[in-house]
C-alpha cells in the first residue's frame, strides 16, 4: 500500500500517529519516567553538585559583609548558648534520673531511609529523590532533613525514584504550633518556596522569630518537627484570626540528602 | 538531516538536565527560567520557514519537559508545538513583514 502524497494527509497521519504514541507513553508513564531518571542520574548528580558549589560560591561573595557582622553576633550568641548548655546538661542528668525512676524509657525512634536529591522541578515546589517503591517508599510518607526539619511528603512513587511535594506547595496544609507556647494554627504552602501560618486566634500574640513546629492535628505529619520561623505578621483588628509568613528552615541549595520516615 | 536531528536530540537532553539539576540553583524572582522553552523560541525564530527542525525541537523539548516535570506526557509537547507553529507560520508571515515595513518607512522618512 502506498502512502498518500498530499501534504494534508501526511499531516493527518502524523497527528494520529503522534496521539497514539503519546497515549501509549502515558499508559506506561511511571516506567518511562523511571527509565529516564535512572539513565540520567549520574549526569544529574554531577550537575546538581556543580550547581550547589557555584551557588554557594556566589552567595559567599555577596554575603561577606553581612557575614562579618553576623559572625560578631554569633560569637556573642555562642557564649550565651554555652552557658545555657551547661545548665541544660545539668537538667538532662536530672531528667534521665527521673525517667529511670518513672520507668518511662525514651521515645520510640522513627524508622528512616536515607535519600539523595537528584533534581528540582521547574515548578519548584517538587523535588525528585533517588528512593522508590523498591526501597519501600509509599505515598504520603513524611520527608525530613538530618536536623529533623520538615521538608515535605512523598507525592508520587516510581520504581527507583520518588517525587516529593515540599511543604511550600500550594496543596499542602497541616497543623502547626509555636514552640514553647500553646498557640495553634494552620501551616499552608503558598508556592514559590513560601509558607504562611494561618488561623492564629487574634487574642494570642506571636512575634517575629518565633519557631513553628508540627502538631498531630491533620495527621499529615508526626508532631515535633521544625518548620521555620515567623517572619512578617499580618494582623487586623477586625478579624478574629490573623496570619504570618514563615521562612522555612530548609534551604534546597544546601540540601543533598534527606530522610524519609518509613513507619509513620 | 539525521546528523542535525541527532545533535539537536543530544543538545536538548543535556539542556534539560542542566536546567533541572544545575540552573535550578539560580532562580530569578523565585522562577527557574525554562532553558528548553527559550531555546525552542529562538530556534524557531531564526530558522527558515521551509525547515522543519524547529518543529522537532518543539516536540522533543516538550517531551523532555514532560518527563522531568510532574505533568502528563503531552502537556508541554502541545504547548511547545503550538508556539513553534505560531512563530513559523503566523509571526513570520504576518507580523514580521509589518515590523520590517514600519522600519523601512522610518528609514525613508
């Protein structure tokens, strides 16, 4: 059978063929994407590390002045903290003795899996990590840093890779609490690496620099993980609730490894 | 032709990896510029109307964007293809001659 030679038929055949291929690729989307991620991983890792190095280099140059004054402040803060640590060591000893006495034992630790970041989406509020269904990863598992800072949750799982939805994503919202205070609110992502602390009762007072951690409310994340610190507060006398910006603790430009909580 | 397509395929593949792994660390106003999109636009702008390599760049570039992002396969392909066709047939046929004519009349004045 000869192919029709008129250009309009050729274009039509091309479109039908294209739609068929795309439908087929979408049917096997997970496998196709996993194949591309696996073959590209070595090169992606090299690019990722080079990117981190270069961005750190530029950051250092632009921040030398700020770093000088910050260094002075940190030295003072360090002295203060050293004194506090000395006090805390005393308290820890006391606490241990009391725990033993009450026979409570330490809290059960989480079962963690170490993963490396391989790429960041152009839409920014997603990252790709090199652990997938083969490593026991399932959707909605919380993702944290080694400093126990909340990063996000597993959104999509491929065979060897997983896509992580950052807590800054517009679709994420969960319960949060000011550290050391009984002030609860809703933490919700705003996209472009921004988060807000919403639904704070107007009778409760928070201030810039307050730390926010997770609560069990909403059940999306385990309690006690740090989220960020309070930035600009937006308060009006008319409304019964107000909100504040949160600057997240995690910095994607400095992160390479993450932990996934397997037993949550 | 095959050599050109092979070179373009390899270039686009490196470009997407560069975009998602390297340039992802340097965002401007919280936006990571899509190098693939920029390349597709410029490639189609500077290519002759009769050549079809621009269409290939749009399709393959869109495909790679779909693979390395969270969207379904076909989403970026469609956007890039429409953009490429727009540049090739609408912009070059109707808008560019008007711009040239305006520039020419300014020169004669």
